[in-house]
C-alpha cells in the first residue's frame, strides 16, 4: 500500500470515527429529550401515587401520605425530580417501582422477551403476508382475486384490535377449542423444551394474529399500489421485450422495486406495534410491557411508566436504524445518492 493510499485509508477511518461519535451525541440528545417529555406528560396526568399506595394499605391519612411522598422523593420540587430522573437515565438506572417493590430495569428485562416475541412475530407476519398478498393483488389488478384481497384488507383495517381479538377467542378457543385463549404458556405443567416451545407458540397465535391484522391490511394495500405503479415503468416493458418469463420479471424487477415503499412504512410503523401491544396484551393476559403499562397507569407507578416510555423510544430508534440498513441492502442506490 502506497503512502497516498495509507493516508486516504486513515482519513476514512477518522471520518467514520467522527460519524459514529456524532451519532452517539445525537442519540444521547434524543434520549434526554424523550425522557424530559415523558416525565412532563406522566407528571401532568391526574392522580397521586402516594394516595394509591396508602389506599392499598388501608391507611390513607395525612401522616402516611407525607411519609410515602418523602420515601419516594415525591415531596421534592418539580425541577429537582426532573434532574434526578435525567441523571438516572444517563446512568442507566430507571429507578424503583412503587408497586412492585423492585428495580424498574429488572422488571422491564423480565417482561421484555414476551413483548419482543409478540411484536416481532406480528411484524414479520404482517410484513411477509402483506408483501405476498399485495403482489398477488397488484399483478392481477382488476380481476376477481384482486377485488377479494382488497375487500379482505379493508375489513381487517376497519376492525378494532380488541374486537378482533375477542372474536378470535370466541371462534378458536371457545367454539373450536383449537388454541388457548389467554396467557403466555400453560402453568404448572412440566414439559420438555420442544413441547414447551410449541405450547408458547399455541398461546402466541391469537395475540399475534390480532396485532398484525391492521398492519397486514396496510402493507397489502401499499404493496398492491406499488406493484401496479412499477409494472407500468419502462424497464418492465424492456424486460418483457427481452423475452423474460413472467415469474422472473416479478421476482427480479417488480418485487425488488415495489417493496421499497413497504419497507419504509413498515420501519416507521414497527414502533407503533409496541403501543398496539398494550391493548392486545391486556385482552389476552400476555405478560409483556403492554400489560405492565396498563397496570402501571392504574397504579400511578411513575418510574415504571417512565422506564417503559424510554425503552420503547430506544427500540424505535434501533428499528429505524435497521430499516435504513435493510433499505440500503435492497437498493444500493440509496447509499450512492447519500454520498453524492
């Protein structure tokens, strides 16, 4: 390697290091802004955690309330509480749960796998099915199959998540007795690993279907429109003129270009899946962050709510980064345009 090449390589390494440093600074800034906004919103909500805790013990007198406020720092000035919260965020200390009497970080770590399993399964199901069904509808636009898929997508989009979940429970659990209605796994039964995994999957089926329905409808409609648009491009006409088979044109040319808008929208909406999980986890008694959020709201457990908001926000940031990486993998021209 010549001196000029070594110098150029060193310059690229320094530029990459500065880019990573700049990203970390932006990431920390975004996290602090999110932590501040969530603190203001949570504290603006009506209700007093001290009164909730005192009411549960049956001793809601003024002395008990004052003692609880002092013990959990609720008697300190607003700005001091905010500063303490931001300090804990920077040190990855999310505080202590009023209700659970446990560190929030360990509580979230315990509930996180169930939520990631539910939202990840629902996301993949909605994305894969939406791409496949949207492609089928797009290449057969105007035919009866396209009309049928469009009507089904519209119906799924119009159904409330909680109503669809209850209907699935009535059909597959009550009437047909095929799938369990509630919970994460069968309790009190010792199973081998493979049977335990199948048991969890059977409990996962209905919540994942309920959570993915709306997004499946969105991706199907978006993919259909994108496929129809790409099919009228000049390079598709050129591919047909070259004598390429219909399957090759769809797989190599239409699908690769039409999928880009779907990936973009899916990346932006992936974080919303965690918010939708609150309703689904409550309906199906799924022990994840969504159910924990519902319980924390009822119990006015501020540290748990703030921790959940922060973790969800970080997940959204990570998902957006993964979306950018996938986008560049599908279409390398994005990287070229960004550099130019």
